[in-house]
C-alpha cells in the first residue's frame, strides 16, 4: 500500500515531520506509510477550515446534503477496498470490516436527511410588533480525534453531522490506523466537497492531537477514545473554554435473569464480548448470571466459545481476529494474570492460541473466568479483549448494585422475559444505553451517550447533531416604533 497524503485545504500533502509505518496486527508486517504532520501543517488545516466555514455554512443545507449523498455512494463503490484497508491496519475480520464500511456510508446518508430537518423556534414577544427567533446555527470549526478500533466508521460519525450542520472540520485519525481515513479523504474531494471543509491530518496524539485541543480557533472538540486522553483533552480545551463532546470507555454489565431465553443469552453474550476481538466500548465486559442458572450458562457459553475460529482476518471463516497491538495484547495478558493471582478460575483459554495463526500477530484465545469477586480489577477496569468474566448473583437488587459499582456508565444489557424486571432495570441502572434482549451496535437514529467516566455529550441521531449546532436568539422588532421598552418584570 502506498503512502496517502493528508488532506489540507483541498490538497494532498506529505508530512513535513516525516512518515510512520502502518503494521498489520495479524502479521506484524508493514502495510503502508502514513504522513506525520508538522505543527505548521496542523495550523494550516485549522486556518483552511476557518476560511471555508462561512461559505459552507451559508450554502443551502440541501446542497450540503447532496454532496454527502455522493460521498455515501462513493464509499459504497469502494466498499471492498476500504474493508481491506480496515483489516490490514486494524485487524478485525473481513466480515466485520464490511459491516463497518456499511456503517460509514450510512452515516452520510442518514445525516444528509437533516437538510430539511434542522429547525428553529419562533416565540411570542412581550411587546407588540416583535417576534423572538431562536435559530440553530453552525458552531464553526470542529476538531475531531478518533481511535483505532473503528478507523473508517468513526470518520463518518464525526464528519457527517459536522457537514450537514454547516461546520468545517479538522480530523485526526489514530496514528496507527490512518489509511482508511486517508482513502476516504480522496472520496470527499471526488464528491466535489469544497476545499477546506474537511481536512484530515495524521500524526501522533502528543503533537497533532494536542495542537488541535489547544487551538483557540477550534469551536468544538469531539473525541472518541480512552478516559485518560479524554481528561487531557478536556483540561486543555478549558484554557479556551472550547466545548467538548467525549465518548470514552465502557464496562458494560450483561445481566442474565433466570427466566431468560438461555440460548439467545449465550449467543448474544458471546457476540457482544468477542466482536472486534473485544475491542468495542459497548462490549459485554462483565457477565452477571443468576445463580440458579449459572453453571448451565457457563457450560453453554464455553461450548459456544469453542466453536469460534481464531484466525487470519481475511479468512471468511474466521470469527475472532488478532488484538490490535502488542501493547494491547500484553495488557490483556496482565489483567488475566492478576485475576488468576487473586483467585479467579480459568475455565477456557487464558493463553495465546497454539499454534499461532501467524507468528507475528497479536493473538489471544477466547477466555472465560469464574470464581470472581465484584471488586476485582478485571470487573472494574476496561478489558478491551476477548476475556469474559462471569459472576453469579442471587437477586435483581444485587445485579443492579454490582452493575452500578463502576466509574463507567456507557452500555448495559439485560436478558429476561419479565416486564416488571425490565422496567426496574431501566429505571435503576445508571447507564446511558440499555439493551434489552438484544445486543449492539447502536442505531443511527438513537443517541450514543455515556455517564461518569464514559464521557459527556454524545453521538448519533438528532440529539447527537445538537452538539454541532449552537443557538442564536434574535429579537426582531418590526413595529417601526421605539425599541427600548422597559422590562415588564
């Protein structure tokens, strides 16, 4: 794969700070080179976005939406090539990568529909001959930072709502997974997007990312990633009072009641835990099973896990690909070792697979742990890997208490046939998303939102679009008379 240039002000540029290799998680081999932006190039991208924003914001929303629909069509045209890029740089299976690219195009289709749906309000005034308008207007220039686990879909998740709202954007993909974002940049230009509306700059978070977060010319920072990075961004943004929208980590509880459809719960728990090798913020991070069905569930879950193939991501039969990086692999290994040292029982896996699918890949076997206590780190810290801690509970109150005993508050799951149980969990779980008798991914028209350490703000749907708009209040007096009335209160 050849080096792709960064998109700055409609031009594709090499990195003034050099380039960095992009490696395949399945083999460890270099599959491409990515440019490293200089601080000057970050400034150029922000300046380009600032210049382009007034004209883009004044363009009819329908015209913006038509460009977005062309982008969606081009993503579908290049779907297989983009899916291959995602596999090569991120490591998810080809089946999952195709699903990700489908989502990447869907974001543009969905938000293009808001061309006729961004509404303001007209309120009655306290005075004759006057109206009060509340308009929704673009925030201006958006700075976006995305992680490595969905390198194509998250480009769309940030760019599409920013565009339809009339904003321009400077986006930084993760330094280790920039290739699909750079390919999408070429599609933006091919679709006829004016120069400067979308700028994609690549490089390290410590340089490019910090330059974005510290800029006084950024009007909104939106970031998906880790809690420590989110806190650093929020602290730096505070220097300029820049609004932030942060989607951070998760520690989703997966509650299985004694009346649940057990086969459905087992399959769903496995899907939610193992998708993208467990590297999803809404993954099933801790499985809580009623004590009366605990051993039956564990036996069925282990049997199902044994049927899953760990292998090369481009093999259509593969279910679980490699971990993203050596550091991520070693982190998971350390968490499992800590749990075992604390008394956990390894019921399945707990090691790298033998033989390895490839010697240079970052492989880890599906792993099931029992014999756990709720306060163990593996039940309180995000794992982000194919490790399933399963814990029994004796009543619903205990399950809710264990679930809420977390600094994270993104997603939660419940499997039961009982409506009063469903309503009690919905009312008492402190999580931004609750899935009942199903698993993710989240819907375009929903609202992806977390509590506590899982972030603030949110993505998707009409509520996610609100982050990209601000309100302007207009007092319009058309009476032709004096306009300095006394306050009526």
